[in-house]
């Protein structure tokens, strides 16, 4: 197979090359990404103007092909045909890693299904960069993409993951950040948060603190400028489902149910554990088979 990434211009086999590009600092593009962009026959990109700027800065001239949410169904067969006829096609997004809250998943899937050569040239990704800086647990994290725009839907979106024992990572427009953090604080309560803004750029900022406090700060200051990623730390162990404390809660409920009514048992366990009475009542009903 052709050698890629030696720093020299190399010949590449026909296929699809998923190439990560910078999220704010042009110097973050890898040597291998530059080799590939210089070596392919054409580049499929979200916005040809954005990619043209990157290529001009790196002295690369290539035919560009728009590939985005609205024309994917039409463009996909064309791109696959190009590859079948021996072309090398790179896929880039406006910034960062394609497919991560960006187009590309269906193109990659269809190219794989057709046994075409597909490879990735990894590099910048705002979510991963935020995790590198947030100072929150990274052993388990859930990337959630973008939250819904409306408050009700957003609260349900947070509620669905309220018990997930992982750091929650999501993208949000800075314009909506204050309302979004207020909803997150209302649903998730007192957790740690890091708002990672303008990553790799001149005014990079990481604001860390408790979710209610940081939400209050932004609601007072108003929406900040630029782009941001929000990382919310996991719930405390006692809230984890399936783990120690839920089992302890069940054990407590069972013991209490031996000599108390469902109502008294759930009130008693709520007092001991600090958990919500309503949820405990529902669980006590289940455990008592009523
Ligand atoms: N595929 C990209 C990636 O790998 O990071 C993400 C694309 S998504 C459409 C764009 C969102 O990523 C922005 O709205 C923002 O939430 C986040 N983002 C991108 N660049 C960023 C940066 N330099 N600093 C903070 N957040 C950034």
C-alpha cells in the first residue's frame, strides 16, 4: 500500500479519506492530513468557501465538491462512482473531525458497504479538546451532539441522561448557552461543569465550577461570544443506576416494607438517603408487587 504521511507527496490508493481539519488554529492540521489533501483528486466539503480558505492558506489547489445535509442523497452516488472509477476523494467538514455533529456518516457507511477503501486521518475535534481541558472525569463520557433549541425539549434531553454515570459532553451555540445551562442546572442539580470556549483560538477560555453557579453567572453576564463545548461531570455515585446505592436503596426499601406501608417505607427511605420520595414510592410499589 502507498505510504502516507511521510511529509512527501505520495500516491494514494483510490478511496475515501476522512480528514480532520483545525477547529481554530490553522497550525493544528497534521502533516498527514496535508499530504492527503494534496494527494487526492478532489475534496468533498460542507462549504466550499470555508475549505477554499484552508487550502489557500496551505497552498493546496484541488477541485471541491459540496457535500452537506441538504445534498447528501444526490451527491453520495456520484462520490461513490468517482471512487469506483479510481479516484481518491477526501471528505472534510468546516472544522474538526467529519461525522462528529457533521455530515459523512452515510457516505462512510455506503462506501464501506461497497467494499471501497475508506480511511481516516485523525486530528482536531472540539469535544475531545474540551475533555482534555475540562478537568472532569474522562473514563466514561457521553457525547450528546447539540441539545434541542426549546427549553421543554432540552429539559427532557437532560432528564434522559440524568442517571448516566458519565461526563456529558455537548455542543451548544454560545447564543443559547445561558438558557441551556439554566435548564441543565434545573434538571441535573449540583454537578461540576466546564464551559470550554474558543478552543485553540486566541481567546480560549475554560470556565469551571458548580453547574448552578456557572449557569447563574452566564444568565447575569449574558451570552458570551464565539463557540463552545459544555462538559458536565457525572452524578455522585449514590445516584447511579444498577450500582451500589440503588441496590442499597432497594435493600432499605425491602427491609422497611417488612413492617411498614408503601407510603411510610418510601418516606422513611427518602429521609435516610435524600432520594426523591416520588421515585421511591414507585419503586416500593414495584417491590411490594402492588
Ligand atoms: N466536527 C466538529 C468537531 O470535530 O469538533 C464539530 C462540528 S459542530 C457542527 C460545531 C460545534 O463544535 C460548534 O457549534 C461548537 O459547539 C463546537 N466547536 C467547534 N469549534 C470549537 C472551538 N474552537 N471551541 C469551542 N467549541 C467549538
